[in-house]
């Protein structure tokens, strides 16, 4: 049986940081809009757990989830990617 390649710890760390930054951007915008997690979930068609996990960076954010959140928050998807990448570059 062929063993699957495991991602390097460095790559996981970098991806984890990006997920946390992305989640932080989602959380900040949700709060600026005056929404609770459950309200954003209802507007976006996601579950409260999906929104929470995206915000805290516990799970990788899929393109589908990101598109749903961006539409619910009335911003283009690139808003989140640009903001998260700018934070990363500043480090």
C-alpha cells in the first residue's frame, strides 16, 4: 500500500496562520456590520458552527464558504484574501 505524502510542518504552520488571519478578517467585518455569528450564518446559508470555525481558523475555509460569507457581508471575495495577505506581508 502506497503511503501518502504528509504536508511539511512548516507548510501547515504557514497555512494555519493564513487561516487565522482570514478568520480574523471575517470576524472583524461581521462585528463592524453589527452581526452575531448566528445572524451571519442565517444570512449566508451556513451553520453557526461553520461561521465560528471559519472565524477562529479551526478548519480550512473552502471557496464555497468564503463566497457565501462575502456575499452575506456584501464584499467581494478578494477583500478577504487581500486583507489577510497584507497582514502576512507586514510580519
